[in-house]
C-alpha cells in the first residue's frame, strides 16, 4: 500500500539535540576533534578594542572558513547560506538552531583586516601542523616540494601592457591589490628584472603565464610536505616562475627549521629544483641530500662528445679529453689573478688550438669550432652529489614518493575546488593557500586517525 507522509511542519515545540543529530562518522566530527582554537582569542586580543559593541566571535568565522575550504565552498555568500541551512555545519560552528549566521560582508572585513594583520591564517596552519606532529604523522626524515599554478581572479580584458604598468604611481584611492603591488615594488626599491607582457589592473601581482596552454593570470602555490603521511609542513604563494618557486622552497625549509626545529635528511623534487644554486644550498649549507634530477644541458644529442666523455681532475683543476689532451681555464699566467667565473656562475675550460687542429677525433668533438670548450658550474661538486644519489635505489623510491605532493595538488583542485582564487593580491593568494593547506591537513588527520579509519589506511602509501 502506498503510504502518505504524516509529519506536519507547523509544530510549535520540538525536542531536538543537534549534537546527537550529527552522525558519528561525519568528516566534520574528525576535523572538530583535531582543531583546537582555544588560544585564538589570545592570539587576536591586540587587534580588538576593549570597549564598544562585541564583535562576531572570531572562532565562529574561522570555523566557517574551515568548512568552506574543507568542502569546496569558496563563495562567502554561499558559505553563509550553507551554514544557515546545514545542521552539521551549525554543529561544527557551535551555533544553535536559532542562532544568527554572520553576514558575508563580515568575512571580507575581517579577512582583509584583523586576520591578515595578525597573521591568523598562518597561526592556525601551524597550530594544526603541531597537532599532526603530536599524532606522529610527521617523520621529519624526507620532505618533498612542488608548485602548482592556480588561476588568479583577473581577466586579460582588464589589463594593460607591462610598459604602461611601470609608470603607475601609488595613490590612496587605488584598489587594495594595486596598492599592495606598488607598495611591494617600493619596498624592494628595485626595478623589475623584466617587463611582463600584460599586467592586470585588478590584481597586478598575478603573473601572466602561458605555461600550461592559453595564457592567463595566475599565482603558484608551493607545498613542502613530509613524506611519512603526506602532511603539508609549509605552504607559500609565489609568482609563476622557476626562480620564485625555488626561492619559496628555500623560505619554507628555513621556516620549518626555525619554527619546529625540523630539518629533513633528504629533499625530493623535480628538475625545477635541480639547478646548481639550489643544489649547492642544499648540499653545502643545509646538509640535505638532494633527491632531485640535475638540471643539466651538457649531454649532447647530435652524436658529438658530451661533457661526461671528459675526465675531471679536481687537484689539477682541469679536464682531459678522450685523446688525452688537457682543457684548462687559463693557458697563460695573469698578472692579477682571475677567478674565470662568468656571470652565469660557470667556468669555461678550453683545449689548445694546436691540439684540436691536429686531432683525429675533431669531427666527433667540435666540428663547428676551432677548439673544444667545457663549461663547469662553480657548484659542480653539489651537482655531482645529486648525480651520485640519482644512481641509487633510494632515489627511485623518492621519485615514487614525489607523487604524494602531486596528489595533494590534484585533491586541492578537484575536491576542494581551488582551481581559481577568489581573493586578489599576493596576500589574498597567501591567505587562500594557507587555509586550503590547513583544510587538507585537518581532513587527512580526520580520515586517518578517527575511529572510522581503517588500520591499513594509517600506513604510508
Ligand atoms: S678536438 Fe680537441 S678536445 Fe676534442 S678530442 Fe680532439 S684534442 Fe681533445
């Protein structure tokens, strides 16, 4: 028999317990278990007045933002609607059934004001990371690093050629993102090393990039993760270029060491992190083993002899060619000793013209030049360390483990829907990346460590 719904909605009194209503296996219960905001008020105390009308509780706003970034609700307006309607979200925010949800404009004021001035998002990220450490999810032995491009909230339509942007001057009525961009330029007191093709008038700090296909404005999110359980130990926003990404990784490694006294034994990364400068920094300054492919253009593919066919003699500071001839950086003494280091931090070693002219192997060595030259980086020792590591089984394992950071980026874009930023300016990008990384760490702890997680899931992949 087909039944009829018998409930009616005009009851005056309900007996309802929100705590009992939220399922025990709900992801938010796990997130709530690992999120400790008890010191947040203390952290923010300087940024609130001691008199006047009470503000909206900052913990409520942070809890709402964590819901937004954990469940891919990026619009503040929609987030307020969802918290209003969703009982589990109300429970997580400590709101009763009849409590008012803050207006979306309140978020905007606090995100760009107190929360940014007090570095609240980094404080929360680090609080959650500390909890990950307490739970034993951070091993500290191996870190991996990578960067991912995220579209900025900026259109080509609202942009000017780079040369025009160079003439901009700082004014009070300029939009926040433009002021931030010009203030950053003024603070560095340096002329940019190159003129970008386009600069967005809405978000000038975003980079115009065509690295992944048709060009658009974007930022990079840089992750430093611990390889034991894929916990993000640091995150940094950067412009879209290799030098900025490498610099971001150095900043993150230093910051983790300063804040938590953790320095990994090995760093895993792709070729972007295999330049001579960062390898030298890792090997000589930080004593970290670079599990990174060396950025090397010395191998020739046209059938002529590569640099690896020449033998290096460190003591004599010279190369020997396959014909037994010597290549040196100088063939005559100089009155004033020279380093012979070029601007690119490479030293050129040259064969003697007379040796090459009479050589039977010249056609395989330098068919289009009178002599053979070999370039050697001033950091070649560090590059050799990375080359030796690349021959080991541990390196192969590291390359497989590197996928953990790529999976986090895939999760960020597909599940958390962070394929485009909503906030503008470099600080906006940094705030969003910090919140997203916090949400990813919380979700990982909740899924792996709460009673619903299976034992097998606790093992590193
Ligand atoms: S061309 Fe010059 S550098 Fe090359 S193998 Fe012959 S002698 Fe050596």
